[in-house]
C-alpha cells in the first residue's frame, strides 16, 4: 500500500467545496459573498461562523475557531487528521485504492483507560452469559419482547448473573479493587461484589461509541426490586453528556434530516424495530448544554417523542421551549393514552407506531393542547393564563398568515376578542425584542473583548493580510523587514514566505495543511487575518508605512534594551560602548 502523499491530500481537499461539506452538518445562509452558520464550537444562538467559498476556509468571529475543510471535520467529528482526510475523500468521491494513511498517535488519558477497558470487558461477559443456562430466563424474556439475535447483538444486550462473577474476573485480569469500585461496576461494603445481579443488561455508550455504563432491567414478574438500575456517574459516564444511541444514530439522522428524542432506551430499540434508526434517548435527565451541542452536530430539526403521560408532556413542553430558543426546529409527537413507543409497537405493530409518529404538532399547537388539558377554560383566570402564555409564542412568529391563524385559534379557545390578543402581542413582542437585543449585545461584547492591538502589532497583522493576497508584498517584507515581533505573526510570516518558494499564488486552505491542525493558535490567527475587512487593492505607500512601523518598533525595542544595559553596567568603557550604540541607532 502506498503512503498518502501531500499531492494526494491536496487532490482530496480540492475535490470538494467547503460550503458543500459544512452544509452536510450545519444550516448555512448566504450573506454577501460568504455563508453564515450557528457555530457548533461554542454556545452560539446567533450565526457567528463565516464560511468563505472563495478562500475555502471558515472562521467564527466569537470563539475564534477557524480552518479549512480538514480542520472542520476534525473539530466537528472529533477525529484525528487521518480520519478527516478519509471522510473528505468520501465526499469528493476520490479513489483511495492503493493508498494507506500513516495514522497519527492519538493520546489517551491513561487514568481513564482502565475504566473503558473494564466496561468493554463487562460488555463481552454480559453478552456471553445471556446465552448460557443461567441466562435462559432472561433470553426468553427478550424473545417474548420481540428481540431476535440480530437485535440483541446490535444493541449489545446481555445478562448479569446472580453472583459476583464480574468482580472475580476483574481480579483475574489484574484490575485493582480501587479501579473496580471507581468504574461503578463493583461495590464495596465489607467485601467487594458486583453492582448488577440477575438483570438484563443494556450498555450505554458515549458519543464516540465507547461503553461507559450500563442499565440493568429486571425481567421476572415477581421481582420486587427497582425496574431499572443504572451505573452511577463516573469519570467516563456523565448523564448530562450522554445521549443513548447517539453514536449509532448519526448517519441515519443526517439521511432523515431530523432526530427523534425518546424518553428511554427501550423506546429507541422499539423505534429501531419499526425501522426508525434516527432515534436517541435522554438518560433520565433534562436537556443540558452539552446535549444541545451534541444535537447541533447532528441536525437542527428535532421530533420530541416523549411519553404521553402528564409528566412526559410537561417534559416535552420544557424541552421544546429550550430547543426553539436555541434555534432548533421542533415538532412534537402526540403519544396517545399515556403510552410510549414500545407499548404502541407491542399492541399496534409497525403500522400503528408509524401512524402515531406522523401525528406531530408545532410547539405552539402542543402548548395550547397541553394547557387546555390542565386548565378549566370556563374560568376567566385560566383563560387569561392561556392567552398570556400563547401570546409569548405567537409574538415570535414572523409569517403573517401563521400569526393570523393562531390569533384566530386563541380567540376561539379563550373567547377574548382579537383586539385584546393583538394588544397582548405588542407587550410580548416588546419583551422578546429586549431579550434579543440583550443577547446580540452580549455577542458584540464578546467580540469587543478581543485584545486591542497597538499600532505596531496592527501593522504586522495588516501586512500579513496583504502578504497572503499578493506575493509581491511578501517579497517586500523579506527585503525590507524580515522580522515581526509578535511570536504568532512572525511564525505565520515564515510559513507564508516558505509557501511562496514553491507556489506562485497563495491557497490559504493549502497553507493550513502545511501548518498542520495541531498548531491551532497559528491556524486560528491565519483565518482571522484572512477574513480582515481590508480592501484587496492597496497602494505601495500603505505597505511602506506598515514596514516603517515594524522597523520603528524594532528600533524602539533595541533602544530599550541598550538603555537597560547602560543602567546595569559599571565599567566606564562598557558604558561608553553602549552609549555609542544608542547614538548610532538614533542616526539610522
């Protein structure tokens, strides 16, 4: 197998348009000559990520993240460079036969490695015991629930025997008892023993597909223990950063264009049995900021499919409000009679579940239905409550037809005239506008908090911009200055000069490859400079002025150094020598 050359990497990068690739993961909007998107690399509610089609680079003006198509895939999918190149090659339909990539070493936290290893070991052990005599009843239970061997294998379902077999095997494998307890799989109370006994075991994975915990379910009707027992949170398992089936659902979500959010893993498995693979589930927690970041990497369209009981509907309301505030498009599935997808599939089959999944409501329709179910609309105060809550949502609707529809509907439900509703909408709109302005000001404040550059550093930055856009400016820099005082800019200048030695024109996306994604400070600075709002055309006097400032700064720094030396030396001859250097410097 041939080793992948730089020429092949260039071919792969040039085979795609960064806009097309990033558009597979983000919702892009054309703005002038560039595209804008919600930045997935920080908590972003307003589009702050700019994608330049002409330069084939991206840049976030808030968090500073930037790079080329390889950098984006690395950062977005959390993969090493080698995998990013392969992924881009797939997008570009580049023939990779005969090539092998020299894989880079990925650092693994040595302290966490035993925890991952123990969970991987436990997964194999539990899956093995499901098909032994001791696991026969558990397997029969699964068969009765519609689980075949393929489904069991796919989801890694197993069985924890009614004895501490896992602790014994851990001992033989050489894992310390401290590590075993830390994993959450073994308990300590006078002695060490397995946490899970006589339960059907469902593995829980992180976003990269590594097993980080388990959920054990009872399977005997007479068992009086809690129906589910979950692994405790640990260094590798945090509920607020875990979404069940996330790693497995990524591709299906991208193909479908949306994701179902279910309440539990049994619902996800039921949905899979009904041929819906674009499903994930919460781990018994409300949506967190980490969940939102994970979801943004998948899609901006969510179908909430939480349980149909009152608690599930309340959770759907809360989740819907949070998701819409973060820019997601949300639909809510109406699950009838307090049932969940698993129950519907068992009683009504795939067709019955499909029919339910198609019955979706917008957040505002769902909110009205939910509030009507818990309020007494014969009561004036309850009708007023519904009006106020509904107006908060209607005020955010920009489409006049949609807004008119909901005003009419709300008037019909509450018996308040449309004029009263319109008046309330003005109040709600004013509040929303205030919050949005506050949020926008916050982003502008974050941008303003970037360090203000002095005139010398600014001259270096601006000169780099023109060096990127014109080889002749780079030649002028090397001939007249050849040095920058800012460490980052000096390194970038060296990369630019080196690039022009083998290329007639600048390709910034290619230059990023030369620098390497491991030098994120340089890459982010480069994309920041490339996106400067300076005119592409320039006058020679402007370049000369930048060079003059850099030279002036060099002289000032040298003068300060000599003055400091003059203070610290005692010998008259040494002082005279330094003084002469200062005089000569002034004459330059």
